[in-house]
């Protein structure tokens, strides 16, 4: 495989995002998966650009190696690759579509990472699944009102934890970091969560690997 460039645009098949190799839809291995009939449904056919914003924000955070992060609606799981490669932490990627698993595994192969995968929608993740998790991350996963309601319920369960927590306080050490291009449903999610939990909402823009602007919502230990 040719050495990846730091820019997405062009005929090349891969590019770098904070030292993580990202594959384009024209990559030979990606085409091979599709030709074999492994075709993600819904929105898992490519890497969404808010992933770049999320990775840029995560690169400025501090995480312990003992940390456990869970990516929601992972698709190909580029943020999961970054967290595992950069911080050496345990990472679990989740998505309702099991067909994205092989694309995630392909990214893990080219990046030399170990990222676990679990097929699960937001509402299928129970408290036992979240018990060992310190951080939830996600990019472009709040794209319609019903989806936003499911995500809201999950985030509130996660931040409260299984024990008794004072109103407006999250379970110690837990945080949620979500990136989005600026959909109305995302801002509604931030508004709803802001009624109970302290949060920060950041506006970000990047030129590389591709021009992108959007927002990062950070709740919990921020």
C-alpha cells in the first residue's frame, strides 16, 4: 500500500487523520469487500467527516491506558482506531449494522490496532454493557428525532450509572464526547442534556484531511 497522504482529496486510496490510516471507498480492499457482498446498510458506507472533528478534539484530551472507551454508531470506526492507537486503551466499537464489522477489522489491520466490536443499537445497550465503560464517543450519530431520543436515553443512563447520583452530577470519571456537522437534532440533544448535566459545546473547523466544520458536545468529566 502506498504511503498515505495527509489530504483526502485525490486519486489515492488512503489518507492520514492524526497518524491513523483512513481508507477511501476506492481502496482496493474496500472494493473487494463490496464485491464479495459485504455492503453496509443505512449510513455505514463511508467514513463521515465529523469523525475528523471528533479525532481532533480527542487528540487534545488525556486518557489512561486503563481507560475503556465505547464508540456508538461506529461505522468503520475511525475514532476507535485513533483512541486505541494513540492512548493504548481498551476500545469497543458498536453499531446496529453487523456488516460494518469487516470494514472496522480492515482498518484495525492497516493500523495495527485491536478494537473490539459489538452489534448493538443504542437501546440494546444495557447498564451491564456500560458498567466498565469510562467514555462514550460518537460522530454524526444524531441524525433524526427518533434516533436522538434513543441516544438521549442512553447518555442519561450512562452518566447516571447504576448507583445513586446527585442531580446534575455524572458518575465520577464518566464522560460523553459527540461530534456533529450541526443538525437540528444534535442541538436538541445538547439542549435536553443541558437541563440535567453540565456540558461544553465547541465549534470546530479543520482544513485537513478535508474541509469540515461542526460541533463537539462534551459532557461529564470535562
